[in-house]
């Protein structure tokens, strides 16, 4: 592998080349006679690019066991790419490689998750006229000015077009009344909503949370929304139509959403031409669909608003303000899950409120850590399931911790605003805002997930989360927010010769964590890093073997 020190004698190849009879097949991974040593002091790390497919470590002259952590990873910023891989020590031929990522079949996405993903895909394709590739309306030759200012007051009635299906673009036209109007938010309630519904106290509580906490928090962290309707507020529309998107009984439901067609510069006149967040109404008797109590609505709607408002701001900043494409799905989703946590932090030291906002992020991260090789970070094929969202949250959390533009939450907000207030998207956006290569950032992130608060180890500053101590904090926070569980990321461990693991490298994700324990006085050893057939890895997925010396 590129960038090593002194040489070690060649060893006999245990793995055969894949498709060796094909002229374009890559050669077999091997350790040449002049393979250099990878010499790392304790705490030092490297992201190694496979050349011949071999890494060689020096003899251990210490009276203590030497420990290395190996994390194979596809560091590409191109979405949806993958390749097979294998790590093999000198005894690997004696037993089949342990397969990772094959034990658990990914769970199918729920209808509500598919609906959410579809909204983000519509933002990218802007197929609000019917289907992707359909001709868009001719844009106006001059910018369309906002509608004349029309201040909303309590009691105002409005007619709204609301998506009424999870899969199409059909609409209900409903009437709603402004029940509470704040500085930044106006809450409208469907006139046909089940009664008694939300009380004046309930509405005051929601208005206060939206107006005084979530709106200022999201705009500080991501930037400003538009005001194309000129009324100076974001409309929060609680309507029966959202409840009725699913049947009864229902295993899942849509709590709320932002629809980009409402503000799209070409299509918004087909819809509401306004900044709107849609949400469910209370329906404890299940007259519309599955039951939702007043208490559930008061908990669900604010957390969903924090998530969806980031999507609104991102779309406005990328598409309306700069006239470019919407953010790539994986990063857009990661930012919105970060928005949930960021909203929760605004309530601290109220840990009960914090839990309501961070609970789904914790659950999604558990799914990701539990089956890394099945879940990419850089994904646009419908975003994927909840585990991919866990990856996105963990990555954006790491970025905010590592690249703040000042002290505290304000410094982190200044960084995340840069990710939204730009014409750039995806890996290019990350590289520009961090001023680091994307591959460098994701390699450090992969190592940080293991070493950030590893007991007895002083992790390099670049490999740390500053806002979470996952090993100690995860059981405590998960216990407060549900059921206490230990930090779920687990590493394989063994002597150098016994290393034998295979699976799939998916874009952005470290596929497996392998601890290599070299006995005191142990000789130099080598690890082959190849595809599953033993052939050298192609550079298409930017494969890297991340290595850090633990002790």
C-alpha cells in the first residue's frame, strides 16, 4: 500500500486472482518482496490506498501487546457505489472469511418513509408537473415578486391544496382557520378537524415552541426561509388530509411534511405559493385513520417541524436563492436529523424535552452501527432506511463538532449554515465547507466512531466527537429516552494471522472494525486488502484501509 516505510520479505500468496483469464481483470492482491513497513507511533493513523493490496506492519519489540484498529472503507463521494472486500491475515486460507453485512436483511421502508423519500426526490427532479423529464413551465423573464404583504390575523380563513396520497400528486382543497399567529409562525386548523381538538392552551403551547424555540434554532443553524407570499410567517397547517394519507389500522403514519412544489419558482402557482408545513390533527377516536391523541400531536408535530423546516430552508437556499439543484438526498436527510438534535439541545437542561427530539436519531444510529456493511452513508437510491439516516446524523454531527466557525453552539451553527447556504451539493459541498478532501473527512469520521472516547486512549483531536461521549453517554441517554443499551458498535479482535473477514464496502461507510492484537516480541505481519475473490480493488469506490495504532 502507498506510503509505507522499510521492506519485509515476500510471502506466498494464499488468494487467487478473480477472472484471471479476462484481459481487463485486476491482478491478484499480493505482498511484493519490497513491500514497505507501515510504522505508526501510538495514536497515529493513516488512510491507506491499496496498490498491490497489501499492508505490512513491523515486529513488536515492546514487552506489551501492540494493537491496531483496521477499518476498510469506500471513501467515494459518488452515491450508491459499492464493491466486495476481504481482509486476510497469513492464516486466512485455513477457514472461510467471516462475512459481515450478510447476516441481516435490510428492513423494507414503510409507506411513510417512502413518501418522505419521494418528497426529497421531487425536490431533486422538480417533477411537480407530473413525471421526471416532463417539460417545465417556461420561467418568467423577470423574477416573480412576492405577493403584496397580507398580515395574517387570528380568525382568517384560507383555502389550501394538500397532497392526499403517498404516491401521487393528487390534491385535496381544504379550508382552514388561523387559530394562533406569532412573530414567525401562523397555526391554521382544518375547519373539518375532529372536535374538541386542540384547546387554546394547547395552541398557545405549540405557538410558543414554534415561535420562540424551533424557528430561531433552525434559522440560526441553517439560514432563512423565503417569504414568497409576503405574509412574514411560516404557515403550520394541521389538516385531516395528512391523517387520511394512511388507512386504519395503520402500522405507520405521516406526522408532517414540507412540499417543495409550494415554493418552487416554476411550479408554485400550481400549488399554494406559500411557505407551509403540513401536519396531522388530533383524532383520538380514529375517525380519520389511526388514532392520535392531543398529547401525541403536541409531541410529534414540533419534532417533525424541526426536521422538515431544514428541508424547506435547504430547498429555498439551493433552488430559489441560487437557482441550482436541491441538496443530495443523503446529506439533506443527515442535516434534517441533525436539526432534530439541534432543536432538542435548545430545551436543555430539560432532558425530557431533549429526549423527544433526539430519540429517533439514537434509534437510527443503533441500526447503522449494528450492521455497517449493509448501509451506505452516501446514498441517493431513495435515501434507504432508517439506518442510513442514522449514518447521516452521525456524519453531520461529526462535521459540526470538527469544523465549527467559533465557540459553542453558535460556532457549530455557523458551520451548518454554510452547508445549506450554497449552490454546492453532496460530497463537493462537504469538501468545500470543511476545506478538506471528502475522502479525508469520511476516513477520519470512520475512525472517530471507535476511538473518540475509547477508555485509556487519548484520541487525536481530529478523531473525536466533542458533543457526545458515546460510550459513556449512550447508555445514559438511551435509558432516559427509552431503554438503556450499551454502545452498539462492536469490533472483531484477533491475532494478525487470524484476520479473515469479507463483505461489502458501501459509499462512505466503514464496513467493519477489526482489532489486530500483536503479541509482545511478535514478528512483522501482513494483511491483504482485496475484493472478495482476492483480486486487487479498483479505485472506482476509492477504497481505503484506515489504520490507527491504539497501543
